[in-house]
């Protein structure tokens, strides 16, 4: 699964478990990314899953925790 689909999958998976989540990635239109970030900033969404699009830096004050994890599956 590629990173964009993984971010969407994780956001959906968490939301189905009553953990309001959203995602941002390069396949989303700029307006969609802005809405997702605004919902996260205002607390409407508890979790934000992002691809490397977030590596440019996000201005979100009062973030308690950031987890940077590569979700790629490694084959042996």
C-alpha cells in the first residue's frame, strides 16, 4: 500500500473507532488539505496522518506529540 492510501486508511480506521482522524497528502487538493489541517488545529480531529507533504513543516501550536513512523512493509 502506498503512503497516500495508508494515510487515508489509518484516518478512516481510527475514525471508525470513535477517534476522530483526518489525513493530508499530495493527492488531495489544497483546499482539502487546508480543511483537514484546520479541523486538526481546532480540535475537531484528534489525529492527523500525513505523508511527506508534512515534511515542509506545519504551523500547529500546542501539539503534545508527533510520531514519525515509516509504515512501509519490509519483505524478507
